[in-house]
């Protein structure tokens, strides 16, 4: 199928330009003489497909519990503008990490027409218990069973891992992640600046949800927050929902290190669920507003909104351009994941992943050249198929 998109304002690489876009063989292509499908995008913004680095489930189920949660996420995430994502596993009981089901879920997901799972993101179990957040203390590991984790990592199913560099076994984990080509991210950590810098030297290339899961900034002990924002140590994700971070904090991130920001949803398994109480990462939780809270300790446990809302909230908080906000949820995560040669921009030869926005609202999403989501109005009024 070939698609011509005309009249769009294309938001890619931080800029907006009015130009036509063509899709052929599931990639962005040069102009085609006659397309099988024509889309009139006059008055719409066309952005790259959003890439969510971190979400844990969908419809009330965590990805680790049921493959259907993964498949349901694939089918529904395009309505949030998401075309690729990292299904994320919070800290699990050790025996639950099995490369068989992790590989099986990903293999079966290839048969689903929807958002593309790039691979697993393991947030834990090598986290600092002092700043563990909703992760259960009994699930956190203090020593490395190297044969066990080699078995997991050798599967190729894991693409990123969040860990605290100050824990004793971290110095053994970093070389292991490097050996298997897995992206190490610093998170749920009390690391000071010296430890954070050492972690970068060990291979850390990202910081997971800055401010959340770490001590508050102190003017004499700035820690990892000071290293990231003051010295631009590493790119970092933020949860820009207005709950996990105040608008003032989001603006500070934008003013200090704008090119380092990656927007994530950090969506819990309650995304897309109708229930308001249940269990998440082994804790009893309850929905309150747009966030999830632990019942026992009344602390934040995750979000309930999609990545498109993070784009809107970030733009509102910072006053940045829409193109910049979208870039933080598409091109930058692609760069961190080392897939920028395939995704994250609307450019020739890249996967044809893109989102149509009417104002701030997602009205259609294309993933690898296929319509994954579209409103009835979009299908009826903007699409034409040649005979």
C-alpha cells in the first residue's frame, strides 16, 4: 500500500514545516506518482509516532501476568499516538523472571496489528530500598546471581534496565549489560554526584524519571539531580503529568537541560482499566485523580494517562513549541534506544510511524505504513482510496 499525505504541518526534529509526505513499503518514501490511499491533512499536524520508554500494563493487568495485557496495549496505545513502546517489568520475585515467557510474549506480539513492543525494560530488581517507591522491599536483590541473569539477558528480549549504581553488585551488572547490548539506566537511587559520574563511566546512558525515586535536591548535596541538570550528565526521563512533578519542576528541567528530556507515561497497569482499586507490583493500590497510590503508605505508584497527555502537559508547563514537546516523546527516546536510524523522525527510509493531531488531540495513527487508529471523521472525510 502506498499513501500520500498532503497539506500537513510536519513536526519533526523540533521544527514544523508544511510539506507532503509519502509512504511506500512501510517506510517514508520519495513522492509516488499515484498512491493507493490519499490523506488530506490540511489544518493538521503530522508528527513522528510516539515512543513510550516505560509502561507496565494495560486494562488492569501487568505485562508480566498475562500476554493479553501486552496484546491489548498494542491495540489501544495507538489511540494515544504511541507506535512503539517498551513493556516494563517492575521488581518481580526472582523466580518469575523467565526468558521463555518473555520471548514468547514478544514473538506472539508480532502477529498483532498495533504499537510495536521494542523489547523489555526491567525497572529493578537492583534498586536502592531507601528510594524503592512502590517496589516491594522483599523483591529487591542485593547480590548478583550471574548465571541466572546471563540466561535472561542472552535471550535478547531485554533492551533496557534501571538500576541503582550505589548498590554493591552494580559494579558487576554494568559490564554484563554492556556485554549483551542492554541500555543501563540510573534510577531509584541515592547516588551522589561522584557515584553518578562513575556509573556513566561504567556505561550508564540514561536516568529514569528524574526527581522520582531519588532524594530531593539539596543545595549543598545536589546528588544525581544536580549532575543531570547542572552538568548535563545524561539524558533523562520525566513524568510530566502535573502530579509526579510540579509545573515549576518541569520548567526547571526544560530551562536547564532541554535537549536531554525524554517524556514517558510511566503508566501503570490501570491505564485503560475501569476498576479503581486493585494490586500493582504486589501492593494494594487505589486510583485518585489521574494517578495511582499505594494504600499502605499513601505514596505515588504510577500514572493513568497516555503519552499524548504527557506531551500536552509538558508543552503547557514549559511554553515550548509543540514540535519540541513531540520530539521529547519520539526522536529522543529513539536516540536513547539506539533506533534513531529506524524511528523517531519523519524522514526518508525510516519506519512509517506517524500521528495526526487536530490541535492537541490525536485523531489518527499510522504504524509501519498501516492505519492503527483513526476517528470516524478522519476515515470518512480525509481518506480517499484509488480504484
